[in-house]
């Protein structure tokens, strides 16, 4: 396998896994969590913060670097596709840092038996931005996949 092939494979695999994990959380896990009672909801959210918080900061950052590396070294995809993939991932990561990380930090410190006032509105804000960033990551991945497979010219 050449260096270019390895980069392409890694640039698809890592952001693909990351985008799917984030989008799956948004689309399939959190809608179920909203139906839980307060204590269970907060407890599960704290568990997810710990679990995702261990790997997603690295994966989302490495994914951006891989998308940039792919976009700047490949000549096979049109520039708007490559720029769109980079821009969408960067936008998703920026919203993560600007909104979700702070909410995650606060959520981790809540007492599940007595969460902060308006905790549901805080979680709704997190979920809104989870949707924005999940769609951004998924869009980036789809642009990257289309570019790698030659589906766009």
C-alpha cells in the first residue's frame, strides 16, 4: 500500500467512524434518553460524558487533520468538495468546543438526585448543538467519501 493509499484509507476510516458515532448518538441514543426520569437521565448523560469524553476529543481533532491532509494532497476530487469536507468538519469541531464541551463539563458535576435548575433546558441546548455538529461531521464524511470514490468531478 502506498503512502497516498494509506492516507486515503485512514482519512475515510477515522472520520467515518467518528462521524457515525456522533451521529448515532444524536439520532438514536439521545431521543431515548429524553424519556428517562431525571435521575436516570442525568446519570446516563454523565456516563456518556465520561465514555465519549475519553476518545472523542482526540478522534474529532485527528479526523480534522486527516480530512485536511486528504484535501491538500489529493488531486482527484474537485476543490469545492475538498474545501467543503474540511469546512464542515472544522465547523462541527468549532461548535463542539464553543458549546458542547462546556455543557459536558457542567453535566459531569451535577448531582443526579438534585441537578441544577433548568437542567433540561441546558441539555436541550446541548442536543441542538449535537445535531448541528453531527450533521456537519456526517456531511464532511459524505463529501470525503464522494471525493475518494470519484462520485463527484
